[in-house]
């Protein structure tokens, strides 16, 4: 599959890494980043593994928790052979207000 990431996905990564760097230290931030990309590689080979999010406004959205960092979720879609990465956010936030475009 081709990986396509939306700008908000990249912004989310930067925000979460900065948060972890400031609150948990460089080692944890680096481990989170590695776990995120390990999760993306898993989703690339298992794109339908994630939960179909029929509760969100956009159709075709799925979610999967980051391996070893289950507090965070990756929101993605599968279209025409592409794995589209929309957001990576804390699962404790208001997911109904989440902008996925």
C-alpha cells in the first residue's frame, strides 16, 4: 500500500513528541515515535485490523491504538490501495470533535 499522511497527522506527531519530551523525557519520546511507526507498518500490512469508526462524521475511518502506548490512537482510512493517515491523538480527548480532513 502507499502511505499518505494528512498535514494534521504530521502536526499531531510533532505536538505529541514535544509533550512527551517535556513531560516524560527524550527516551520515552523516542520510544513513542518508534512505536508509532511500528504501528503504521502493522497497519500497512493489516489495513482492516482497526476498528471501523461508524461513530465519527466521516465514513471509512478506522482507529488502532499505538503498540505499547495504548493511550494514543491512529485514525486512518483505506482507499484505492492507499493507507491514509489522518490523525494520531490521545484516546482521552473528545473524539467527536476531532477534525479528520
